[in-house]
């Protein structure tokens, strides 16, 4: 089975299936942010590595099923990254995604705090001494 999965993996890479599936997942999640081809390829490679690692850990899974699952997780992370400014998490897969997102400068929305007026109390104007000396020089 491992030999068959290796062949399927090579064929999938050659055809660009991972990137195509990732685009489909992003489209199904309504991600409107345009991503560069380089970022899509790197996200697909990260999903491929994660799927291959899962295959090493479990003998019963299929490579294509695991790849689809990992691509779905990558698309979900892209949706969270481009849709909110919340902290992403400390898991290894999330940190790998954050590294890729920063490398390709994927945009994030910024939540601004509500403006609040604060009273400033000054005993005298800041330029009071300059006004006083200017008047004294012009009078003299």
C-alpha cells in the first residue's frame, strides 16, 4: 500500500491537484482574498507533508483522503487569517501556516479600539512663555 501511495503522491504533485483542490476549498469557504500562486503552492506542500506524516502514523488511511483533509484545514486557516484578527494558536501546523502567511504577506483585518475623548488639563497654554517674550520685545 505504501508503494501505491508514493505513486499517487508523485502523480498528484505532477498534475497540480493539491493547488486545484485548495482553490476549490477556498472558494467553498467564500474566501475572496486573492492569493499568489507561490503561496497556494506552499500551502499545498505543507498540506502534503502533513498528510504524509499522518499516513506514517496510521496504516489504514488513504493518502488522497488525508490530503483532502489537510487542504481543508489549510483553507480554514486562510479563512480565519483573512477574516479575523484573533490569535491563531500555538499548534505546530498553525505556526507553519502563520510562517507562510507572513512570508507572502497575506492581509489581515485590524480591529481598532473605539475612540475615547480624554480631558487634558493644562494650567497655562504651552506657548505662553513665547507669547509673553514676543510681546515684550515688540514693545521695547
